[in-house]
C-alpha cells in the first residue's frame, strides 16, 4: 500500500518508517509541516506542506508523533490540507488478540502484546514492547510508552501519557490528559489532569493541562 507520513519534526519518525517498511507500505512522501528544526536524515522524499503534488492527499496518511497534543495538531493540519484516510499502522511483530478493536490513526509499535477484547481508540499510540491486558481501553490520542504494562480492565483516558516502564494495576482508571511518570506503579484511580509518579504512584502535581502543557 502507498501512504504518506505527515510530519517529520518528531524523532519518532524513524521508528514509524521501520514499522511501515515491515508492513510493506511504500512511503510516497514525508510531509514537512514545520519550518523550524532539522530535517531527518535518510528519509526521502521530504515535501513541504505548502508544495503538495496533485493527488498526494488521496493517499492514506500516518502521523509519526507520540505526544498526544502533537498527534492532535498534526491530524488537524493533515485534514486541513485535504488528507482524509488515517488507517491504523500496526507493526507485524505485535501480537494482538483477534477481538481487539483498533480504530483509525492508531500506531502500534514493534513487540507489543495486546490481550482479548481491548479497544485502542482513534489516534492513540502504543510504543514498543508494551503489554495491554484483556478488556482494557486506551482512549483517543493517549500514549502508552515503551515497556508499559496495563493490566486487565484498565482504562486510559483521552490524551493521557503513560511513561516508559510504568505498571497500571487491574481495573484502574486514569482520567483524561493525565501523566503517569516513567516506572510508576499505579495502584488506585487517577483523576483527569493529574501527574502521578513513584511506587506506589502518588500525586505529584494537580491540576495539569496535559503532557508538555498540551491538552486534547
């Protein structure tokens, strides 16, 4: 399948390229939607968002951003210039139960394991080697970091960022636009707009707007 990668300002763009290569998707162009910052090496062609060739917006598009706010912004910009297709990009090395629902714009990186009856909502990103237990929900634009363990029945809210190596115990709900620090062990529900860190996780700051001060 031919596709477009929209946005090259994220360091995640190279991981995205690797997943697409393993899927056998052919990247017709990497679209630069920012004038500032260095362009990635080894990826081509890179096309400025103001110079899109005719017909390019007819292709499916993927977003190489992890930060929830950046994914929302990139999706909005991509729609503005005419892109309409946002297929999920699921790395073929991921092990995913047949009953998992994966919605539009989702990215699932290498080595992820997802149990039965899980829902990964639109434009969420699950990074490499994360494990998601049965009947969990990861809401829109949420980010699940590398090596994270979400136990069965967990609910991750819209725009929430779960840092690398965190563990969320069974049936825990984490609200919208919250942040779970790397390595935290979450043993009780976390309200929206809250930062928790440590083992067991404790509130470090509230309210917060969202990860990196961006709310979705």
